C-alpha cells in the first residue's frame, strides 16, 4: 500500500504550464482591444497581477475583486478606455482555452491513481480551471476538484484543505500529501492544514535553508518514488498490474 493514500495537486505550475497559457491569453486580449502596441503593458500587467495574488495569499483581497482590479489598474495607468470587468471576462475566456500540459503528466497521474485518491486543490476561477483540465484530459484522474472561487477560501488558508478532505472523506492526515510549486500557497497551506507537502521545484530555484516542504522534486516522475512502496514501483508501466489501494 502506498506511503500516501491521498494526493492533493495544485494545477498551475504543477500539472499545467500556466506561464505559457497566461502569455498567450494576455497577448490575445490585448490584441483584441488594440492595446498590444502600448510599450511595457505586458510587463506592467504581470507586476500588478503578481502583487494582487500575493495580497490574496495574505488574505488582504477577495478573488472576485482581484481579477477585475488588475485590469482596472492597468487601464488607468495606460489611459485606456474599456470596461475592466469585460476585459477580464474576455481574458478568462482566452485563458480557459489553453491546456498546456507538462510532459509526462498523464502517465504519472495514471500510475498514481492506481495507488491513491487524487484531488485538485487550486487557487483560481472555477470555470477556467475546470475547462483547462477538461481540455487537457486530466479530470478523469481526480476524485475531486476544489477551486478557491467555488470553495470560498484560497490557499494557504487551511479552510480550502479542510473542505477538500471533508468532501473526500479523508480522516488520516498523516497519509495526505499536498503537491505544488508555490512555497507560499501550496507548501505553507499544507503546513497550516497539518499535511505533508511536496515542492515542485521545476525552475531549479535555490532551496531555502528553512525549507518547509516535506519533499522536493524537480520533475513530476520523481513523485512516484515518494508515494509508492518498492513493490508498487516495480509494477509501474506494467499493463497487467493490480495495485492495492
């Protein structure tokens, strides 16, 4: 039986390449409104957006306010005429159409789903995250998808983790592993909820001396040796395998 019986996955930066999706969707929305010729507008959007998401993680702003405010600020700073809520809605529609899956994600999730309960715990807009997962063909691996905009709580708040575990019927927290790329949202969130965590350091960043994560990986396939016992690892790739869950 696997070392961890329940795996909670972040989506962006963990299973899907959000940077690629964001760049493409932002370019589309700026071109749609004719704002793409403004020098520095893309860079400034990222600065504004990142600052607001940091505020969300600190509990200083609500997500429904954040997604509109980022464009309100951008339009005001560049003296552009448009409705910020409309721009945001169109941007989210473009974003929802992107499904940039990390290499090997399908194969790894298929193996892990044989030995553990898999669920998604993600900050984001529900219709966007669900649509992207569906397009990527990822939903079939998960027993639950918990998105901050739907749950009403964002990582790193323990509330979103509590909601996920309650819905999944999971009581033994020692057998739960949170997997994600954000030290602030995913790893700190897992700590707040009393869960083990795995930091997806896909960008090969320096590991902090006071690393709060239980495990660190630089590629998704490393996750299998953390979750699976030796006899289960021997069955990876075997079409006749019969894992015990």
